[in-house]
């Protein structure tokens, strides 16, 4: 969840470290800190945002050619300066992203050896452990390697030592870390975005890798000490892609980037191209052949995408689908089936629970695996037989928007591919559904034009403490996603229910002070939904309805209607989530919350 940056260069690295932290702040913003070597080890820490740390560095006129930095999402220990990274032990400093599961036993052992702990963090145990290993070995690289052998859990770490001022040591297992090969130095960070300021040459470290960084060179070894070569990639990201431009917030920018993101994701079917399993990898025909069921593993917003996909795959491809919350799946007894296609979904590709669930499924003998992910070189992508990269571009806002709609686009293609390989997609149906997919970016753009009306609705939400979202069929997960967005960034308590469940409990909550938001497409369940809405009005509830043209739901006192530009059949969930994103965004603006950095949350959940 945290973000780390390291640098060793011919120039002053302090501005590089601080700018890198600004780009990584979406990963955590409870505290920030850095440590540099400029004759001696100097550490600065602040409780709060990176801007506060930058002010401290400016006041000190800090300058150095080597350093490490960290922005924190608190796990072990409350947000405070003493728990902020880097942590120091005898002239060396450590930054860490991850969770060390055996830190208590390591801590007890080190305390027995005379080490004094000043923080509540698991990271301080790493610092003291490396220092202890140095006592028997004067080489910092070897000491870090020996220390990592003792660590159980997930980590990406950066280490500098006062006695060894010409190199930075980094290591990873379970948490993302990549190297940046610059003209004037060597760098490492949790995310490519942090390094675009200095280089586009990227080396992705794999689990169990350690690296020694010098100003003009680097070495990568495995945890057993054996050397290894890792490919150098040229990042396709641009610095502009992670800048706000004309927008107030990243979330707003990313909402309005959805037409482009969808067009890029669906580019492979542009120009008359048809559906083929090879959209998902060269071996997809072989992997898909004989698939009898589908298991979807995901967390959060990605889980909601999986729930929508269940409706699509079962109705069109006629395959049974199970959608599991990844953090639950591997902790219960399940019945494996080798003919199951296991689909894992993650924006970052580093979500710890989803990665662990995937590995668990594979350990049960389920080797037909597919990743739907927005980051090509992520851990999850490297673990699956097949992959589909959703070309949404960097998503910085903590509340996911464009990643979600591009995941749905990927699932639409998967649905059609599975249907086709099973002989359940006629040529006429294929062409009709492809035409709808190709038109999807235009349809989304039309929905975005509804923003002024949605902004007016949002004004009424600021003073509310609770909200209820309703949907039916494939739009029930969209209601769930709308409730999640409102919770995430406005802090209004919101729940989503399948509308038919109203009378089984939730109706007791409905009164004039609880707005009810209904997703109302013109589908086969419309008349059922209308009856559910009448139940709300009969109890004095105020309704806000996102209705397709032709749904014939009249506006009246206490019933507010926003008409969608067009009905979109199977792909209607993609369109209906857009106004819910906008509603949450504008409600948060009215309330004055930090839209891009909501309290207690971080973008990439890389710890359990």
C-alpha cells in the first residue's frame, strides 16, 4: 500500500525523491519521510502529506546524491512521525512497502540481542535485522540478502548505509518494485509514474530479486545469491498521462477519459475485426477449449465487474459462473475443477488477496487462468496462462472509474469469445454485438454530457448521512458500485440491494431523510423495478432514478428522473455506472472531502 522511491545519481536527488513521492501518494498518505547521505545520514519525516515533507526539505536546503523515500499507508502502528519511514539502525536506513508477518518473533530475538525499538512498525525490525547481519559481514548487499531470507510476508525495501555511501540496495517479494535506468543515475520505485521524471527505461524485478544500484550500473541477484538478468523495457507512459491538466481532480479526469480508455481497450476489434480467442493470448483457443465453468476472483470494484460478467457469460456463453471475493476464497474449502477457467481481475495487478487467491486456485490444479489487468508487467499478469490488458492508462484516483469500465469491456469480449468457441454465437449476433462495442465510446461520451444535471442532484446529497442504491439483474452490481463510490469519497454511508429484496428488510430504513438511487434500464425487469420504486414512495422515500429512454417512469414530487441518452442492451451496465461516478464525485465536492485521497484508503491494496 505504501510507496517507496530510491535514487543514486550525479545530481541532487532530493527533488527526484520528493516528486516521486508526489506521484506515489495515491498509495498512501498518512505520513512521508526520506533519508539521504550527504557526509552523514540525514532523515526527515512528517505526519501528513508529501507537501509537508517537501517544506521541511526546502527549509533545510537539503541536497544529496543518494537517498531513499517513503509515503505511508499505516498498517502496523498509528499514523505518527515516530512510525513514519525511513527507520534507522546504527547508521543505516530502510524504507518498506508490505507486511512482515513474523516481525514479532524477529523483534523479540533482536531485543534479546540489545536492540531498542522506537516505533510500532514491522519495518523497524528489518532495519535492526540488516544492522545485525552486518556485524558478521561487512558487505551491505550480502547483509540485506541474508536479512530477506529471514523475512516472512510481503516486502519491497530500499536500504542505504552511512558506511557505504556509493550504493542503494533494494529487494522485493510480494510487493511491486521496479528499477529506473537513467542517464545520470539509477533509481527504484513502487510504480513507473514515480520515475518518468528521470527515465523511461524500466526493469521489473521479480519476487525474490535483490538489486545493487550504483550511479552508473546495477546488479540483480536472487535470494540465494545467484546473479540474474532482467529485461529492460521502454515505458509507453508519458509524464502528461499522470498530470491533472485542466481537471480539478484525478477522479474527474479519469471519469472523462473513459471514452478514450474504452476505445483503446477495444482497438483490437476496430476496422471490422471479429471475435477470436487470440484476443486473450496465443494459447487462448487451447485454454478455452473444454472449459465447463468460470471462476472469477477479485476484490472491491473489480469484484463488481465480475458480478456483471456473471450475468453476461451465463446468458450468452451458457457457462456457469462463480464470482468470489478473493480475500475469502482461499480460506474456505472449495471444490476444484480442472476444466474451470479462473479469471482474476485487478487494476494494479498487485492486489495481494487476488494474487494469493490465484496461486491457491492453481495449487488446487486449476491451470486454465486468465488475468484482466491494467498494468502489463504486474505480478498477476506474470502468474496466469492468458492475459488481457485493459489499456485504461494510469489511474491515480483512489476511487476506480475508468479501470472498471474497461474491465467490463474486457469481460464483454471474453463473453463473446467463450460463446463463439462453444458454438453459441451466430455470425449475425457477433456482428450486432461488435457494432454495439465499437459504438460504446461514443455512447459513454453522450452520458458524460449529463454532468450538469447530476451536479444539481449532488447538491441535495451533501447533508445526508445514508443512501440506498437499488438495481436488478446485471444492474444490481452497478448499484453496488455506485454505493461503493459514494462511501469511498463522500463518507456518506450507502448500501446497495437487489431491488426485489427491499421488503425483506431494507425497506425498514426508508424515510424522507434517506435518498434512494435506482438504476432503471429499459430491460425485461423494468416492470418489477417499478413496483419496487412504488414501495419506496409509499414509505415517504425520495427517489433519484437513472432511467433509459422508454422506461416511462414519470417525474413527480419526490421522484427525480434523469434520462439516459440511449438504451444499450447487454452493455447498459457500462453506461449506467457513469452517472453514479459523477454523482459521487460532485457529492464529495459539495462536502469538501479529499476526492483523490479519501481517508483511510489507498489505491493499491498490496497487503492482506
